[in-house]
C-alpha cells in the first residue's frame, strides 16, 4: 500500500493514522505500507506519490530477498557472518533492513559504486578534481567530480518520475560489445545494440556481428594469448570476418574499418564528457580522467587527448572498481524536510527556522547511524534546495555552519551563476527543502595490486595499428618498473588492457596508491 496526502510533508499525522489503520486490518499479515512523509518529505505531490508507489512496489520483494540472503549468510558462517551492506543511489551504503523498507533509494545504485571508487582513486593520487570514465561491455557511464561527488534528485525510470538522491551519472549506449553497422545513408554507426557477453563479440568465438572488441582485436590492441590473463583465447580470424561485413564502406580495407569503429566510439565518449563538463562551465583540462571498467583503459588516452585532459589514472584493478567502490563506500543516511521559507533580499541575521530544522535532522541522522552500530567518526553535510522567488525549480546548494541570510543568498547566487551563467542577488530567495547527509566511515584498506593470473609473460613486441602500424612493446602491468614505459605500449592484466599511445608515458604512481598515471610525454601543465 502506498499512502500520500497532499500536505503530509508539512504535517504527517494523518498519513500515520491511515498507515496504522491499514496495518491493523483483520486478516492482513505482513502488509507493507509506504508513506510519503517517510519516503520523500518534500513538496510536489505528484513526484512524491510516484516515488512512494515505486517504493511500495519494490520493497516487499527486496525485503524477502535480503532477509533470505542474510539468513543464508548467518547459516553458513554463524557468528562470523559478515554484515550485509546495500549500495544506495547516492554512493553510500545502508543496512539490509533499511534497504528493504526504503527500496527506492537503491533504484539507480548500479553506477554509484564505480563513481565512488574512481573518485577515491583520484584522491589517493592527490587529485581532487576527476572525471570518471566507466566503459564496460554494453554502455559507458561518465560523471564529473569537481572536488566532490555530484548528486541530482530527479530521475525518470521507464516513464515514472522518481525523486531520490543519486550520483549524477550520464550514460552512453556504447561499450566493448557495441555492434558496428552501416546506416541507409552509408554512414558508420556503433551501438546502441550490443552483442553482450553471449554470444559476445565475434572474437569470443560465438558471435558473428562486428563489435568494438573485434576492432581492437583486428588492430592488434587486444592480445589473443593474454586476454583475461591468458584464461580466454580470442579469435582474430573471426573478428576480421565480422568486420569484413562493413569494410566495403571503407574500400574493402578491414583495418581501416576497424580504426573507424574506434573513432566513432571515441567521438561518442567525447560528446558525453563535454556534456558533463564544458556545457556546465568546467574546463576538462582541470580534471584527471579516471578510466575503469573492462574497456575504459583501452580508450582513455585517445579520449583524453581529444578533450585536452592531461592526466589519465588507471586504478589497480579497473575491471572490478565498481565492486571495490561499493565495499569501501561510506555508510550514509539522508534526511530532508520541506520548509518553503522566503528570505527577503534585504534580510540579515540568522535563519532560526532553518537552524532548528538542521538541528533536528542531524540528531535523527546520528541516531539512525548509532542504531546501526556507527557512532564514531560521523560527519554531517548540510545542504538546501534554494531558488529565487517566482522560480519553479531549485538548486541543491551545499551550506556550511553559518546559516545567516546573507551567506545563504551568496551561496545561491554562486550556484546559480555556475549552473546558468547568471544570478539575481537583489531578488528574494526561497528555502524549499533542508537536507542533511550523515556519513560514517566504510571499510578502509591498503591499495591493492593489479590482479595477476598465472605466470608472468615475457615482454614482447608486435605490430599494432595506431595512427599507422607501429612496433609496440607488450608487457604485463605488474612487471612495470618505477621508470614506467613510453608509448606505443600495451599493458596487460587479468581484468583489462591499458593502451599507451605514441607520445604518451605510463608510470606507477609515486604516492603508493597502486594507480597507473598516464600523461603525454614532455608536455602538459601538470
């Protein structure tokens, strides 16, 4: 049952009474009630109702599944069973019990772990400004982190508006399995159709359609004897036959067709990265590009060069960074309260109503984390949804400890200028929602070495197609010395392959983060 009353975000008493009556219905056992003032205590009743309905629909199934999983872990491990944490859309984790009752908070949690892990990888190398670049088999997720992980609240899931804090991720329908094809106008297209993992790219030995992975294989960038650490053989002959189906558009030259496939995919990535950076007023040159996912390090340097990004970071185990990001994610609790307070343009002094709302929300958040066993090291982040009077949508603006009217209007003006290119400091402001995020430290550990598989292969050289065919060094990443390697080079490891193009240099990070740092040799501001 989903319960939503129009002004419950201001006064939830009636929702509580209705929920109590529903749960007391005779003969109804284990009835799940989602009430809007708990799911989304904000104005805009349509989005609040839609989000509450989504929670009511998903929560019972998630509760059953997570309860069974916890019981299974307890039965297998007894008192040593690990504490089960569930990833939220906002990049933090919550308990299984909370995830069951607030299931909608997990609706977009898939890419969040990767962004959290990539941002931490950048910080481990001393870089606070990062663009995360997660390229897998079917799609690519990119996110901008200008000193923090950005979130947004409004989402569309299969036509249903969902409002919940989530990491701001932009997705492109292109990955290693994306299929190349020629449209009716004779132009090359790549994706959004994907060969997936089964049958997969033709080089896997089962598929027949040309995919991005096949292009890399034909160009010599993926080594048939070192894929998955030598655990899976690639089939260059099948990849070449698949690409031959689109080669007539390139004069019958299969390698030219393969290079074109890579260029089209890279152009899609560059457009997505410009969308989240340049079109928001950020210069990509001020950021490091963190490449992960199985295919990210294959494309990172070429994409970075096109964007003007001077530093590429490849974490120790990029293929599983999303999983490790989830493991190390902070435990978080998000709370919000609708206020609808006007702040006149000439107002000064402390905003008592906002201060009281923050104090109550912070106490609730600390109590919630304490009940889950997290009492130490809790950090509180304050923000508010602000707008100018007369506007219909808000900006979520981080706030410090100072809650004066002047400071608040200044924060709104700066955020409005950054987002839209202009501000109106002489106009009344409105505080629509007060927000609190409480964080407790997640699991912390030492940097992990890149995964090894079997015996270390000897360094070799081979002809690989870059801008033209070039003799290229091929070596395993974990054998790379402190001096690094000049491109062209290919660095192999169990979970990915990293390309070091001509004119680039790859070197292990001196900060002992385990990261691999790639820069254009002899240039760049850094």
